[in-house]
């Protein structure tokens, strides 16, 4: 059983590494072949990360609010 879990973890890690390499290759192709400026890609990444932080922060705030309301009305 432990051997099966170990193999599964190795397969998952290998798939993750392969997907990261493919993503890196795609981004490199976008920069080299299509002449996409690196600053545009960096600003898009920053915008996406900030949007993700806002969404996760709002969800955490809503969760805290719901937990506080449930505790208050018990």
C-alpha cells in the first residue's frame, strides 16, 4: 500500500514538472516568436495575482462574517 502511494506521488510530481516546463516553453515562445514584450507579460501576471488576492481576501472575509453571525445567533 505504501509503495502504491509513493508511486502515485512520483507520477503526480512528474506530471507537475512536465506541465511547468510546457508552460515555460509556451511563455518563451510568446516572447520570442510573437514579440510579446516581457513587461506586458509581467504586468498581466501582477494584475492576475492581485485579482486573485482580492478574491481570496473577500472569500475569507465572508467566511469570518458568516462564522461570527452563526456564533452570535446560537
